[in-house]
C-alpha cells in the first residue's frame, strides 16, 4: 500500500513538474492518477462554489492535461496529433453550443425564417455531440492501452522497463 501511495503522489507531482513537457513518455499510472485526482478536486470545488472554482481549476489543468496526454500517446507510439484532435473536439462542441445559446437568447436567429435556422442549428449540435462522444470513448480506450515495453521513437521512459546494459568484456 505504501508503494502504491508513493506512485500516486509521484505521478501527480510529475503532472505538475512536467506541465509544459511534450517530449518523452508517460505510463498509464502517470496519466490516470492525475486524471482521477483532478476529477475529485474539480468535483469538490464545484460543490463549494457552484461551478466557478471548478471551471477555474479546469482552465489551470488544461495545459498539463494536454501534455501528459501527449506523453501517454508517445508511450503507445502514437503522435501528438491525436491529442490535438481530442482537445479540439472538446473545445468546439461547448463553444458552438455557447454561440447557439447566445444567438437564440438575443433573437439573432429569428428573421422570419428563424425556425428553419433553429432546426438546422439543433441538428448540427446533435451531430457535434455524437462526434464528441465517439472521440471521447475512443480516446479513453487508446489511453487505457498498455504502453510499449521496448524503447520507441519517443524514448525509453514510460512503460519501457530499464534494462541494464551487458558489457562484452
């Protein structure tokens, strides 16, 4: 149990120390321990502040979450572009819904033929929601996969076990 807690704290510490580092690899523990710790912190902050502190915390962990996701993808020998796609999908959907809400609230979509625009915007939002759900489920599957045990083009960290060199003397 003591070793497990040490691993949890080390993973969370690395999450913050390497918050701008997209190089190298991170194993599953280095990705998932900060994930669940940040989820608990965000939930508690949301309870005590009606969501304001939770949203602020979400902005603070945005970059470290992206970088640890990139390193996790490197561990399974995937490129950073998948992390960019995931983050874009997570950002485009809420931004679209916010703009749609503002347009509906201010009446900007109503010009006599507004019902047609509202129906079209609603259909588009349904497609965005479906795409976001698909990308999120696929990302969770990919990030939960075991990493490569051998060095790859992103280095020898992460799931790669350190193998002592044998000298030929």
